[in-house]
């Protein structure tokens, strides 16, 4: 790695570090408001800001030009450093080990929502707020925020970061400048968070719980301030409000941006959104019918908790109102399908994403046609636009990497002695950034029982899933490092 690359990375990371310091400092107000001792945390935040500030000042006159390779490396470094930075206050105030704190921090920033804490309600308000804040920052992607900040000091390098961090099968901009698109997306993100918070407050939550659950809902993260998650509140209004905002947050945020900036519903008429809503409705109805006819539950209760559960799992949020692992094999099978799907590309949700299944399915149908009619000239179309062979091969490769990564994590856990259901569902829950799995990691359980090594491996599984595989696995390519 040459000196120019090192300067590029250090200057960019220092900007992200200062921005993170600013957001973490808001927890000082929360701690002060509830009468908690935040001196150590204040020293940490100040030290973090000064360290990154000094690095930035030393390089303030250096003009950066970030290449795609440097953007990819920066993204990977940011998520690892976020995990470390978020772990420090958790260690200071809850006394957990480094591996536990790193796992919880990574789970927060990647919006996975898996936790190592058994008694969440005993945690200081400062820590509860920090966990939710990690979700909120990681939801839209700290790098998307970084694009907005980074463009102020290096306009030419923003595209490299946007390509490295953006999700989906292709990149789309609404405004001519990537910075403007990123900042507008954050504006929509903030607006939805505020709307959710006020709705939850009106429905019966106090302001603290409403803010934290809004952070976790819009980011599709899943951390709660209660041991029983949303089941603690026992309110149909809170459950339905959260269901709506989870599903809304699982839609491509560019569709929301078109609505709020242009008053256009065009983004919601796309095939991915329509299939996403159809999958949600069908799975929710199926789970409701299972609950009604097999478990003999009443209609209102079954619909409320079934629609909520599918929304939570489909969008990879991970909230729970009941222990759905006890609903029987048919219900578990339906929920497993939701775990495999994910939300829309360009949303805060994790998982494979609906658009990739559409591409894969249409390509399979295309191969059937070509087999029956070898001379036919046919192509894959989505939203009346021809999909290039590059996108098709990239989608196929993504799904292969998703399956391979899940298989490796599953085999590791199974080799460690865990049962098959725990191994498979935990791999899917971490790689897919879902949070709860089944068996030992079910919605009523936590991840505290894993060893330190297990937690580190699962932490990197979460990062790999959050960065959608290519961004991480490229680092293991010999060609990636050739010109560094």
C-alpha cells in the first residue's frame, strides 16, 4: 500500500470518525437527563473526536481522489472500526468482554439485532439509547452519510464510495450529484423516524421507548428497550404501527424519495415493490390461517401477530411479540421462507432482496424457452427494461455467495456441537442480518451462550451480509491487491 492510498484512507476515516463522535455525543444528553454517570463516556467521545480531528487537520491540504478499490477497502475498514468504536462504551458501562461488546456493536451497526444481553431492562438508559442509535446510523448506511460529508472535501471520490456501499443489482441516482441523493435520502430517513416516534408515543409508549423503537424500526434493526421486545407493551395499536413502518422501511428508499420530492408514485409501481407486498400478504395470510385452524387462536389475535411477525422477519428487523418458535412446524416453515426473502434493494432491510429472486426466476424461465426454442431471441425484462447479462451473472453470483456463506457458518456451528436447527437458523439470522433464529437463538433467547470465538466469527458473518458479500470477498482476490 503506497503513501497516497494510506492518506486517502486516513482522511476519509477521520471524517467518518468525527461524524460518529458527533452522533455518539447525543447519548451524553440522554445520560445526563436520566441522572447517569457519563464522565467516562464523555472522555471516550472527546478522545475519539480529537484523534480523528488531528488526523484530518494533518491531511487537510491533501486532495483525495478515492478509487473504486480504495472505496471498497474503506467500506470494510469502516464497519470493523465501527464495531470496535461501539464496543468501548458497552465494555465501560456493562462490564462485558471485548468479544461480547464487539458482537453487540456489530449487531447494532449492521442492523442485525442479535444481542448478548439477557436482561435488557437492567441496562443504563445511555446504553439502551446507544444500541438503538447504532441501528439508526447503520440502517441507511454510515457510508451514505459519509458520501454526503466526503463530497465536501473530495467531490470526485463520492461515486467510488456510493458504488462500494449501495445495495441492489444496480446503482440509481435521483439527483445529478451523488451527494444530493445521499443527503435527501437521509432527510427522508429522519422524517420517517420522527413520524414513527410520534405515532408510537400517541399509541401509548413513553418518549424514550418511542424514540428507541423508532430508531430500530426505520433501520429494520430490532433492538428493543424491553426483554419481551414489543410483546411487553401488549398493544395492538403499537404492533400495527410498527408493522406498517417496518414494511414501509423495507421498500426501496428511492421510491420514498420520488414520492416526497416529486409527488410521484412511480417507485411503488415497480415489479420488486409489488412482488414484495404480495409476498408479505401471502405469507402473513398463510401464517394467520395456520394460527387460526391449527392453534385455534381468535381471528384478531392471529392476524395482528402473524402480520407483525412476517413483517419483522421479511424486513430482517427481528422484533417479536410472541415466541413464534413455539407455533409448530408449519408456522416455522412459513417464517423460514420469509427469512430467505428479505426486503427491497435500496432499503434498510437485509437478506437476498426480492429483486434478485425476480431476476433469477425470470432467467430460469428464459432458459426454459431457449431449451424449447433454440433459435428464439429472448431477453429478461424488468419494469419493461432489458436486463443485461452482466446483472444476471452478478445476481447469480450473489445468491451463490449467500448460500456458500450460510453453509460455511452452518457447518462451523454444527461442528462446534450445536443442533441442526440452531446452526442453520443462526447462520441465516446473522448473514441475513435478521437477528433471532430458532432453537437456541429463537426470539425468546439470546446469543450470550456462544464462545468468544463464535461471537467474533458471527460478527464477521454479519458484516459480510451487511456489505452484500462482493465488497468483502473482493479483499481475498489477488488482483484486488496488485496495484495497491
